[in-house]
C-alpha cells in the first residue's frame, strides 16, 4: 500500500501535473467498495469540488499527517490514502474507480482502491475530521524535526514488552511508516520484526533511528518502492530488499533463504541469519 515515500513522490508529481487546473467534474463512489471511506455523502463531492482550482499538493504534511496525499482545491481539501493515477487528455479511463476528477484541459485523476482506501473531502478552514480519522500532527522522518530526541521520546512513551514492528508500524506513532517500508528498515540494522524493545541495546536504538531516516530517504529519492506505482502508473525506482518481489531471492548479505511469516495482521520478511530472533 501507499506509504510515506510514495506520498512524497505523488505530491511532487501532482504539483507538476495538476497545479492551476480547474475541476470540471468530480465523481465519488461510482464503483462502490467495501473498504473505501469518504466524508459525508460521496454523491456530494461533485458539488463540493466542481469549479475549484488546484492550488497545491502535500505529502500529508499540510493539514493531515504523513501517509496521506493532500490535494488543495480552492477552499476544499482532498485527503487521499490510496493509489492515484493521472490520465492525459484522450487517455482511456479505468472502467472502475472510487474517485474521479476531470480537469478543464481534458485530463483526469482517478483513485482506485486496492485493499482499502480513504478519500476525504473537507473544507480547508474548518476541519471536522470524521470519527476514526483523528489527526495527530507529527513530523515525518523526512523532516529535520524528526531528530533523535524526537525518536527517543516515542521510544520512552511505550511499553518495552512490545515488538519492534508494533513500535514502528502501529498506532500511527510514525504516520506513513507501515508494514511495507518496515521490512528494509529492519533488515538494514539486522533486527527481527518480532524482537521486543527490551531486548535491544542503546546502540540498537541509535541504529534503528538512523535506518528509519536513511531508508525512507532512499526510497523517496528513488521515486518510491518498486512494489508501488507513481502518478503515471510506473513502478518506483527503489529496489526493495525484502518484499513479495524478492521472496525467492537469497539474502543479499549472507545467501540464506528469506522467510515470510504472518505477524500482526500482515506478512513479515526477514533473513533468519542476519536478523535472528
């Protein structure tokens, strides 16, 4: 799913492709999906957005939190946590979509939910976030404010009996850091996702902080992960070390067979030699 690196990539591409364009039509929920969430009645998105001009896009840092892509349309805000695709004038549109924006130059944007997706439409001046989408503003690991002191504050605020996966990728402690990007972050420091925090040394914690910063920065600079697609449907340039794409490859460090296991509602990937439990 779309995580922090991809939201930064999408925001940059949206600013290049859509900034200054006026929405001539908006459709939401034309292909109902059980795990697609909207604000209010999605049938009203057309009234709320038609005639609005796109002024900016943010990687979930302007109004919401990291892990979302924000599109500011005049006095309205779209918060999207789902794949977004740009269609040039004349391009064939997908037959099914959960959100469609048509622009005055004949181009379009579509959101097509895969596992789940959020497409909130709110006024920029009055943020009545729906139940279940409470926003806790916090710096992302790609910002200077996310420094070692901030990371240590997160660390000190949790029970040390939880696993490192639970610490990094749940409860939105670090918005946008999910199970997908977690795998390479932990591989780069030789930490197993199941390891409890109380088993890590102070040096382990320092290395973990650096890996969060450096791994996410590398993923972003290279256009997102190769397991996800950008605004134009192209896979990202960052070659994932541990993912479904690399499961059958040997560990790049020691040559051992990579393991995949279900854990905490998702699959984890790790090298049993380089990341012992």
